[in-house]
């Protein structure tokens, strides 16, 4: 539990505004004849949220009282807050929003596609939470040969463990694959409620002994960024690589590779 300090007045105003924009019909209540104020009454919100009227009144008056994450979730549901408003409610109440379930998004906004293609000659591609390769520029296709695979199999983790061409592309494939897999595990945890991400893991365990062994070791590393050696036209070249979040709500990430300027730099 935390107490409200500097944001009490803002929280009170926000709650009143959101309460007053709702009608009884919105929450399944009869309208009634004697309703002098717009929107829901405080006692209606309190009852729907499962708290006492006095306590809710104090909260809406900006008094310094403690609130829990469970109550805030109930209140967000009663007031029919969208994801942005819910997050704002938690921040005003000095509570950290509970992690929202990850969703596998499959559409790349046009602006993101433009940014990706503008990065040429640097290889770049867009991944979703499941690590499906949703879009890529010509330089990335030349490096990783994404286009030879059907869209439903254009998944970075799947190709890493099943595609001999991509296997040959990575210098020290075993070391790199372990690191990449441990990075994927973080996204797996975020998308644990998505059936598709479980299907991917189950299928990989059936077709790749390496994946099955390493996946069950439960290694978790820092995000994939740094220097990676790749084979290009028969020569090993060092690439710096990083991931940029381009749409946090949709879990879209832009992965960019750039040839390292100084190959003598440490990996």
C-alpha cells in the first residue's frame, strides 16, 4: 500500500471526470428519475468496485489514503478505462501497473516500414513478440535470406534452429544461438498467455535437439545487442546489432545490423 502525496488533487479530478462521463446504462444500472448530477453517483461506483462509500468519497476528495493495485484494477474496470487511462490511474495513485498480457501483433505500420527501408544499406527487420519476421529490407534479405521462406515460417527463432543456411551464416552458431534463445525467453514470459508462442516452442522441441536441451536450461541474458560475426560471401564480418522498440503496446521491435567500423574492437 502507498499513500498519495503530490498527485492527490489530480487523482481526485480524474476520478470525478471519468465517473461523470458514464451513465447508469453503461454499467447495467437503471437510470431512475431523481438524478441531479451527471454520470454515476459515488455510491454506485463504490458498490461496483467493492469498497465502502466513505472510503471512495475520501479518495475522490483527494484525502491521503492508501490504495492497492487490486482496487485500482477494479476501479479501472468499473469506470471502463482504456489501457492508456488505466496506466494513468495507476501512475496518479503511485502504483506500478501490473504487467499487461503480451499480444502477438502481425501488422507493421507504414511509418515503421519507411524507417526500416530508410536504414538501407544496414540490414533491418521487424519482429513481434513471437519473433515472427513481419518486414525486412533488402539488406536484411541478402544477409539472412528471409524471402526464400513462406511467411508462416518466417520466424527468427524457427529459422535459427531449422534453416541450414542461417546456421552457416552465424560464426560460432552454438554460442550465438544460446544467447539469442535466452533473449527470446524474456518475450516468452511476456506472451505466456498466447497459444502461438507455446506452439512455436513445442514444435521446436520436437525438431531440434539443441533447442530442447538449451530451452530447458532456463538461461536468461541481457537483451540481444552488441557485436555478432556473420559470414558474408565466404568471409567473416563483424556487425554491431541492436533492437529498437518501435511500438511498445504492440510489442514490435526493429532489429538493426551495421558493419563494425573497427574489427579489432572486443566482442
